[in-house]
């Protein structure tokens, strides 16, 4: 039987119809195809391009002279033309990382640097850098097509995912900082950004279960020298998208520990949602402002992160409520942590100097007895209700609220405030709202905005298609985080402020940004792949 003659051109035509995948896998596949029909082929790669943009693998084929092609090039029957032709030209033959190598059956003095298996020292290699640096000058070579460039982007993105997988297999104690890894800064495709998010989230879940199981079992959080015990009860069946979480703050305040313990025990059984985790924390101390000191925010962040992992809480259905001194906390923490809550309910508390301005996207309800005159709670509740009325009048799409003053009731309004639970349950948080109003306080992140330094100013941000408009009012240090659920990240994005264009151009998804925004919150619904930083009116990514 005579074997049919298979030419290099025929193989490349078949290759051009192959699907995209990791360059290493496709290169091995092409080598197998060539060798199966008698065409000599070998593996080639560089550990790191000279411009430090990543590593790559491809194939060298002998068909009289030696030729090269990528493992998935869409170039028809043309050898020696690939998306990486010009990128290979500045390779450095005397640099271990920036040189180009090809496998060799001969036992040479070199081994192939395998970036996915750095301890491998038995694959022999030849340094073939000169073959690529002597490629035709750019003026004579055909410029890479859009398809070639797109393929190069896909290859680099796939490599970054492979390297992330390897990185996450390393014990955390032995991992170098992720943000300093080159693969963490490679531009990702949309599918690979989603894959990276999943990998990072799975790693976060494993780490959280390993390191926080004890505090969940003991039902006590510890941050520094402060402790916050908590108790919770689960009601109803778990919905498909996860349970609701009601954080219910007890009263008491500036009172002896025994009094506050009694208030906590009462709060544990005060309300019963039809579905969800009803959780009553014990304040870390017995001060009058026990629920709105700075450490409380960090403890609630940690508590929410834990419940998402251990009790499958839906991060978009987390509710805040509190009675008396707990109501004081809701007045403060409701706006302060508005991007955490699906809704909030204040019962019989006092706001101090808190402002409702940041509640644009957070439904808020107020419940106070008509005769609850201590600290002027009744009148101030009406005033807050009126403020919310005015804010909603000026901003009809925001500031959903309900103010209920109970006639004839004093500080204790029986169980009338229980109506707040079904009212709150109607609402689900939108973690990516199109409009944000942020009265800056002690938090440096709010929805998809962040800052490295708080200015205490009011920031408004509006997302409209591919454009984000900011009203900064003196704030010149702001970061914008975006992901593929918000806009098309494969198209250019514009950022404007006060009539000026602060940024316009393409953006780059990266593992570094995904990891950073996940680490900040432990919230799978608030992970972003792109960050645009605007400082002193000079934006950068």
C-alpha cells in the first residue's frame, strides 16, 4: 500500500481550521500530525519574549529547509509567518529567558526551559535564536493581520490561565505576591477572565474554610484585641441562589456588661424571617457608640465573607437591622456600608451626625414610637424621613424608603417593627449600579469606585454604555473598576468629569485586578477585571 504524499502546505491548511486552545497543547498535536505522515517536526519555545510580554510555544517543521508555524495559526498554507514573527525578532541568544529553543534528540549541553515544569532537566534543546532574529526586515514582511493579533492575544491569555493554575497549586505560604507575577498582568480575553475569577474564587473558598472554621465553630470573631461573639438561626429552605442574611444589632449601649448581654439574648429571638440566616452579634464592647466604632465595619465585612462561604449566603441579599443602640448603628452603618446591604431597617435609634446621601441604591426603613422622646428620637426620625423624601424627589430612581412612626408608642414598639423584615426581603442588592452617590467616610471602596486617600467629599458616578461620567468636586484620586457585566471591555471606554475627558481608549483585563478586588471583599459578585486609576487628572491602568 502506497502512503499518500502529504505536503507541508496541506498540513498548514488543515491546521488553519483547528480550534484555538493553549499553544503548548496545539503544538504537541501538530507535531504528532506531522510525524504520523512522515514530516519531521519538533517543539520550539521561548521562556519569555524580550519585551517581557509572556512565553510561547510553537513548531519547527523540516520540509527541505526548516520552517516554523504556530500550533493554531490561521495563515493557510504559508509557513514562516505567524502572529509572533516580529515579537521573536528581538530575541537574545545569550539570555537564558529571552532566547529561543527547539527540542533535540541529541544530548546537548542545553535543556529546554519549560515554564510549566521548571524542575524538568531531561528535555534536551538547541538554541535556534539566530533563525528568528535573521527573519525578514519588517519593511519586507507582511504586517500581522487583525486575526493574527487576536490569536496572539488568545495565546497569551491562555498561558496566563495555565500559569495561574500552577500558582494556585502552590501552598499559600510559598506563593510569591501574585501582583508581582508577570502572568498576572497579561491581558485576558473575556472567557479567560471568567475562568480566572472562578479559579480565584475556588481558592478563596478553600482558604476561608481552612482558616476560619474555628471561629465559625466557636461563633466568635477576633480582630486584634477585640472579640465579637455571634449567634444565628437558619429559617426556611435554601433558595437556589443562596440564603438571605439578616444582621440584627442589639440595644443597650453605654451600660454594664450584664445589661448588654441581656439585650443581646433578647435580640437573638426578637425576629423570625421566613427565609434566611438570622444573626445577632454581641457588640465588641459596652460603649454608647458600640455599633458604629471603626472596628465594627471590618468585623461585619469578615462576618459576611464567612457566611457566604460557610452558610451559602447570597451576597446580594444581606440585610442590616437594629433596635435602640442597634438602631444608632444602622443609622451610621447603613450609609457607611451601603454597598454591602440589600436594604436596612432602623428601629428606635438616633443618627447623630450621619447623612442618608449614600443610600441612593439601598432601601432604608425607619421605625420609631411617636412618644420616643429620649435623645429626640421621634422628631429626628421624622426629619430623616423628610430628608429621604426630598432626596427621592430630586432623584426619582433612587432613595427607596419607608418611614413608620407608631402612634401612642414609646421606645418599645412591641413587635410592629417586625414588618420591616418582609419589606426588606422585597429588595436585592445590585452590586453594579449604573449610578452611585458616595459621601466618602472611612471606607476607600464603594461599589465600583475606590480611592487610595479619603477626601471626605461627595462623589457621583454614572455609567452610560461605554462612558463613565464622574462628578468629583475636588477629588483627584479615584479608581474605577469595571467588568464584563457592566460594559463591553473589548471596546474603548471613556471617562469624563466636569466636562473634561479624563480617559479614552482600550482597557486590559488582568488576573492582578481580579485577585485584588476579590481579596478586598471576599464577595464573588463584586470582582472586577479592569481598574482605571485617575490621579491628578492623569489616568492609567
